[in-house]
C-alpha cells in the first residue's frame, strides 16, 4: 500500500486514510470547538476532499450553524461518539479531520490559530504561529 496517513475512532469501527502530504493543522478557539473537544480548543487537519477516504464503517452526522451563520456537517462514530471530521457546507472541496484521531499523533502542531478572540487566557500561542481573532475564511 502507498504511504498515507491513517486514523479512526476510539472503538475502531470507523477508519479512514489520507493520501498525499500531511495537511496543515489549525487550532480553533471558538466556543463551539471548546464544547466539542471538551478542552480549551479544537484542532482540524484541513484536507482536500479527494485525499480523504473512509476505509471502514459509516459515520453518523448532524449539522450545526457557525458563529458566522454558515452550516457545518459533523461526522462521528455512532458507537463510541468520537468526532472524526466535519465539512463546512460552503467549502465542499475540503474535509476538516480531527487530528487526534490519527493513528500517530506525535507530529501534531498547529500552523495557525483561529478565533483567538475567545481563547482561554492561559493558552499561550507561539509568536511565530499565525493567529486570527476570528476565522480568516469567514466560516
């Protein structure tokens, strides 16, 4: 099998593969990502849709509104509840994978931070990492 990046949910019923170079990672500090992750921020690996393939299982989904009023479709394992990815409806060419679901998480390092206007005060962002008060793409 060609080199790629693989991952899946906690119970193992949902599996996926990403082809090509490792996609960039963004840390989002919006209150919805804080709620979804159960932490101070959520992370997304912004992946071209054609590079992402489900290799096992069928996730369930729901839609939610973003702070800007756009819609995001969120995919998760119905058995263990792990969020696998989400797709902004307005950006049908990308899949935002939750990088904590990768089999190997050792190289996870966000290249940018968004919605820093709602980040927790104790979170320190390195000066050399790009950051935006809101979302630079408007979603």
